[in-house]
């Protein structure tokens, strides 16, 4: 366009009478030239803009195409995964149905077995109840017989106890009480094993039986120690030494059935030693101690 305007300027006719171009014409020519140049520049810029826009649009179209492909692939993958999940769900449902039917069958089978076992157990229990009822009736009859026999035995035992009590009371009544060698009234004196057993049943004192021969060392009898030092069989006499509370007491020429009395510390009632048998170098009898006091235990 610029060249075309220049050519038009060059072709302007000149008046025959003028020798040069007027200033107005020059200004117009310059303006036309500038306008033509501006138009050319504008056209060039527009062309570059269109090219740039076309390139950007092409880039966007490529990205859109890539995005469409990605979306298509994602949709395909999703459809594939959905299909797989659906297949798995259907397979799981089928397996659940199968397992459920198996469990139902097992439960029904087990219930039937249990019902049969329960029925058998009921029949067995009824039979056992009948059997136990018969045995119970038999046992009751036997028990009645045994109770009758036991009543008879109880009556017999009561009779024996009464007889024993009467015999004990008779034996105790026959026992004597004399003064001991210390001048203190003694308890009841037993002359033999039967009378001593009666005194033990009476329970008023502790009793320790012993057989004592001559020896170098004293013999322990209950809470004391005794040593036989001599016997006189003809005169029914004996001599002893005894230890109580680490204190030695001598008793010489004592007679048969004489209560030999001595005190121990802390006990107001004297201990008694009764000899009911004397032989050569041998004596036998018992020691009687009170129930109360530090040495009253048996």
C-alpha cells in the first residue's frame, strides 16, 4: 500500500506554468505516506496476532484432545473396574447364598439330631426316674427296718450307759477319802485299775499311772520326777525321792494306799501320790494333780 501511494504521488500532474510542488501538496503527500505506513504496520501486527491466536488455539485443541483421550481412558478403566466389582459382588452373593444354605442345612440337621438326642434322653430319664422311684421305695423299707434296729440299739446303748453310770456311781461310792501324810484330807483313793478308771471318768483331777523300779536316775511321771530308794514287802512300805519345781522332797517308810502329799509352787491344793502295789524293788500306783494351777493340765 505504501508503494502504491508513492506511485500516485509521483503521477500527480504538474501545471505547465509551475516549476515546483506546493507546500500543501507536500503535506498531503506526507500524511498519505504516514497513513499508508500505519496501515501496513497495523496489518502486520494483526497478522502476527492472528498467528499467535491460531497457535494458542491449536495448543488448546491439542490439550483438549489429550484431555478427551484421558477422560475416555478413565471412563473405560472405570467401566472395567465397575464391571470387575460388579462381578466380584455377584460372585460374593452367590458364595453367601451357598454358605447360607449350607449353614441352614447344618443347623437343621443339628437341630434334628439334638431333638432326637433330647427325646432319647427324656425316655432314658423317665426310665431312670422309674427305676430310682422303685429303689427309693425299697430303700425306704430298708431304712425303716434299719431305723427300727437302730432304735433297738439306741435303747440297748442307753441301757448300757445307765448300767455303766450306776456301776460308776457304785464304785465311786465305795471309794474312801482319808487324810494324807501332810494331814490334808485327800481326794478319793483308788485301790485298783477299775476304781482308777472311775476316778478318771469323774474328771475332778488329772491322773498319771506308773510302774517304778529301783534305778540310779529318777523317772518322769506327769509334771514331776520320782526315784524309788527302797521297798519293804513284808510291812508294805516304800521310800522315794521326788522332784517338783527343781525342789527335792524325800518320803520315807510310806505305807500301801497312803496318800503321799506335797505342794508345788503356785498351787494351793497338794499333789497326791498313791501306791496300790508293792513288790521287791518295785512299786505301782498313780499321781493325782488338781485341774487348776500352773501344773493342773494333763
